[in-house]
C-alpha cells in the first residue's frame, strides 16, 4: 500500500500505540501511516507523520499520501 490511514483516537489501541507497535514489528508499514483526527484537542501524530483533520478534502488526502510515500521511499526498510 502507498499509505495506511489511521485515526489517532480508537478504542483499545490508539493510533500512537499502533504506530509504536508497527515501528517494532513492521517498520516499512509504520513509515506509510497517515493519521486522521476528528479535532482531538492537542492531537499530535507520532514521529512527525502526516495528520489530516476531519473533515478533509480529497486534495488534502492526496497531499498527505504523497508526503507518506515520500517518507517511506526514503526509508531503507
């Protein structure tokens, strides 16, 4: 996949926890994450990953995916 869209706030396992898990077990997947947030106060994606604020436009989604692809292509994993 070019990108993995993940909400920052989810039950049981939030986006930041999922990211840390992927960093340990599947670094290439972690480098493709684009986070989404429905306006969570102070929401910050881990490790400078792209963040889309809901609702977002198609143009914003495409730009975030391109940022994720650029980052993941720079990773040696």
